[in-house]
């Protein structure tokens, strides 16, 4: 199933606009999970700017190959994804699956310094939009904010909160400050649930999940060496740096995706031959 999204509603789960040139962001699904095929980073940034200009809520999250296993363990995860305006492929494996199985042009887009984060911060700085960071252990968001301000000195970061403690209190503070952009890094399920709850509380703006990006910013704005990013070996680099935290994701959870991808690719090939 595929659907072109060209300018649409403002609520979570609504349509996403295309880029400045009208290029659509196309909705499809992979292994039971929603995914949006965005042909370029520029198209994604244009969509964000359009929603900010319109004053509409726009929630964006990202999935990598481990999302399949996570959705099996936690059915509420897939339901949460379905309520987001855009679900983008953060992981070269998901990109290959969309291109191979859905024949759609798609770029890998994630909220980190290799992709969407820096253009969004630059956009916020240029247009005077405020930003809030939520996630990580105590002190992580504050340290991340300090590094971001060094690169974007004109950026208005109004709040930096850790990802622990009373969620209702955090939502209350964010609702009171009304930041234009909220970046939430709490890990799969928790970060999606947080942004959805924030929207339900009446906040309006652009929200992004970011996984472990705030932790990565503790070492500076560039976590990955250029050659690692260029060769799409980010997963191997992260596993080498954070084996205790990430071994299950890359060595076990990814296998569910790989198996499904191989099965679907073979079925597609046999169907073509039979036709």
C-alpha cells in the first residue's frame, strides 16, 4: 500500500506536506509498520518549515531494523507509530527494504548530526523558533544544550530536561513554555508516548524523537567519524562504542528484520518470474 502525502492535516497521524518543490512524502508500510518515503533531507526540512509556518502540530519519529522486534514485544509501539505524522527510516536496512519491496525513492533520515538535527536547529535559529530538549540521565540534556549553543549561538533553547521522574510535571513545564520544537530522546516507545501525551495536553509545535542523540552530544556535535557515516557503518561504530547497551539491538533484534526482508525479497522475485 502506498499513499502520496501533499500538504494535509495538523494532527498526529495526518498528512505530511511535500518539499518546497511539491515533492511528496509517500506513506507505505514495511512488515506491519508505517513508514514514510522521503526522497531527500531537503524535502523533510521543507515539510518541517511548512508546519512551523502554519502553526500546526507535526510529530516525527524514526524506525530502524530493530523496530520490528520491538513492535512484537510491545504492541503499543506500532499503535503509537500510526499516530505520528511522519515515520522516517533511520537505518540503511530500512531504506533498502523500502526501495526493494516498495520501489520508492527514499533517503535515510535520522534526528542526529549526520542528518536532520543540524538543519532543524539552523532553521529554528534563523526563524527565531524556540527549542526544548527532553531525555537522557540527569545532566545529559543540559550538556547537549551547551554543545548545540556553541554551534548555534542564536538558538533559543528554553528548556533541557532529563528523561526520568514525573512525566506529567515535564509536560506541564513544556506546555507552559510552549516551545516551537521539542526534541525527545527516551528510547523506543517511551519517547513516542511522551510526545503524544504532550500533544494531548494541548501543546502545538514540531516534535521529534531522537533516541540516544542527546547522549551522543555529550562528546560534541559530531559523534561519528566522516568515513563511518559515508560507508553507512554507524551501527558497527555504535556497537563498538556501546556494546553493553546495544548488543541486543544489533545482534538479536536486527535478525528479525533481516529474515523478513530476505523472505519478502525471495517471494517478490518468485512472483515476478511466475508472472
